[in-house]
């Protein structure tokens, strides 16, 4: 038998090198950055927040909107100067570009910025050690879509890293998208829709729970299209996967994002109704309230279907907090189309939302036509929409006042003696620690809290008592 260490934690050599990872964009990228850090730890890299002391800098980029990818090139300009300053002091620096800009622009990045040593797409992170070794000798681009499951090839998250993260963590269950909305680069940068096996996900979730994680956010670009291989053969839906996860003792909360209206299967409504571990929160982007624009966006649903989904979800789980994404100024969007979006928002009532001006992305269908809504018009529409959404967010927050809610406490607040956590509806909640209650008995745990007041975008509450763990068979 070999006496090689089996746990990645015990296999970590003394860290001699430092890596700085800067992430842009979505939660998937934040999570990918953590997994890259886990892998690089095995290669002797410690992470650092200080870019000046890094031997390896990874920009984990986002390509979803124009501004996001422009930022990458200005950041690379700064890194180039840093690299030459460090070289003058006799220190070498490797610069890597990862994420979706890497995938979409590959060699173009090398051409535009000679200081870049490595370009690596999101599907190739498991190759990082070999790629870095190559990049010390020559400039390397890896933007392949390999057949292996990247997450199964990456080491499981390290227990120390998990413990440091607090009680809520991400777990990627699905990647890529086959929907091809006409404005969106995701099907090109993240590739075809794939689901990880439930066995791998459950094993990872158990490691997380053992490390103290109480809440898991299941991630996927099209997460409710999940259809992974089940532990006993067959395939599991997202609801089936959440059901299996909810049987893990110590895991108290399950969330998921991002969903598409076409994949709202019957069992998702049922699990929101029946399983108290599934949090009452749904992020379901609609993008527009105009049927004409939804068709041009190739969303494959109309406003009516969206409304019916929301009604059905509210019947199943009346307190559900709804969230969405919106794009204003899509090509051909008239004032009347925009009014349809405003009307849909008014009819629906969102607890939170993200809204963006349309920007044409290279390679997408809608970028082939004119970007014909004037910039000033886009700005005016965005402001009007955001003002309405902010009113709705405040109204939602006020509607929860007077309730006694479970709050999972994540960290110390900004003021001494203050702790911050999340309500079931994903609101930030602050409490003051009463005399005699040590912070350790609250942090990382779920307490019931009386919700008393709303400040700008958070709530103020009062601690009541530690909450008893929920079982998956208890009704909400
Ligand atoms: N322009 C503006 N917003 C976009 N999004 C995606 N692509 C674009 C684009 N080309 C928005 C959508 C999506 C969110 C993640 O980003 O609203 O749901
Ligand atoms: Fe992009 Fe549409 Fe897929 Fe969402 S569903 S990732 S917007 S193509």
C-alpha cells in the first residue's frame, strides 16, 4: 500500500509562491476562483490580497456585458507596469487571464497585451499546473472544451478554506447553456449545458457540511435545467437533487441560481411548498415584459407564461421573494415595449433585481443587427426601471417587518458588537449582541430574530433564541 497522503489538505507543501486572483462578474466566477486557489495550494501557492507581492496574477474575467470586458484590458495595462517594476527588482511575475473573456477572445488577448503569459478558458482549470509550467517557457492559450468534468478533475474544496469562508458557500452543479438567447455570450463562453453527477455533488456537500457550512447555494448558468446522474442510476432533476441534499444532517438551507422560465418543472413548485430547507427565494430572469422583444431575444417564453409561473410559485410558497434580471434598450425596443416591462414589474412585485443596458456582444445573434436605441434613451429607461425596482425592494423589506425569522449569521457587522446574517428571503439582517451572549454562539448558526426596522438595503433585528435545526420532512 502506498503511504501517500489521501487528503489534499495534508498534501499541501509549504507555500513558497503567492497567487493573487481577481474575479469579475458572476457568482460562478467567484466560485471558480476559489477552486483554482484550492488547486494552486497543492502546487505550493498561497493566496494573497496584495497584487504587488504575487508571483502569479490571475484575472478571472467576465464577458457578459461590454463594460465587464473593457475592464480587463485596463486592468492588464496596470499589471504590465507592475510586472516590469517587479522584474527590475529581480522578481518574476506570471500573468494569466482566465474566465469568459479568455474563452471568447483567446489569442486576441495575447496580441493586445504582450505581458500576458497564459490564457485559460473556464473549462480548462484542471490543467492549470501543467499550463503554468509551460507558461514559464512560452506564452500559452488553452480554450478547449475537454470531455472531462472539470469539477470532478479539480480537488474537493479544502476544509480550511471552507471553514474560513463562513457558513454559506457555493456549489456548482451545472454549467453552460443551450438556450441561445440572442444577446447572450454564455452558450459560447461556457459551452453546452452539462450537469455534474448527483453522487459527486452530494459527496462535496457532505465535505462542506463537515467543515461547518450550513447553507449551500447551488450554481449553474441554467441551474433548473439540471439533470445529473442520480446515485441509484437514472437522472435527478434540480428538485430531486435538492431533496437528496436536504437529507444531509447539518445542512439547513438550500438555494439555487440562475433559473430559466422554460425549466420550471412541477417538482420545483412542490419542493418549495414542502421542504423547509429550500429557501423561499427565486431568481428567475425575465429580461423584458414585451412579447415582441422576448421573441427577438429568443427567450422562448412570453410574458403570460412568466406571470403564470409566478402565480403558481406564490400559490405553492406565498412568502417567496422574487428576483429577476432585465435588459433595457434591446435593439428595436420602443417606448411601448419598455412600458410593457414597467407594467410587468408593477404587476409582479420583486424583492430584488438586476437591470442592465443592452450591449452587443461579439458573436451573438443580436449583435448582427443595429444597436439602435440611443444611449440617452437607454440611460433614461434604466433609471426609470431601477427607481421602480428600488421602491419594490423597499416595499418587500417593509413587508417583512414584525416577523420573527430565522437568520443565518455570517460575519461581524460594521459596528462593534454588531453581527450580520441573511434572512430566508436573502435580506441582510443586522443585530446587536446582547450582553453576555458571546459572538461565537451566534456566528455560523441560525437564530430566530425579530425584524424591527429597515435601513437603506438591510434590516435591523433583535436576537430571540437559537433556532432548532429543520428536518426535510417538516412542512414549512
Ligand atoms: N447586454 C446587457 N445585458 C446582458 N445580460 C446578458 N447579456 C447581456 C447583454 N448583451 C444580462 C442578462 C442576464 C444577466 C446575467 O446579464 O440580464 O440575465
Ligand atoms: Fe444566456 Fe439565455 Fe442561457 Fe441565460 S438562458 S445563460 S441569458 S443564453
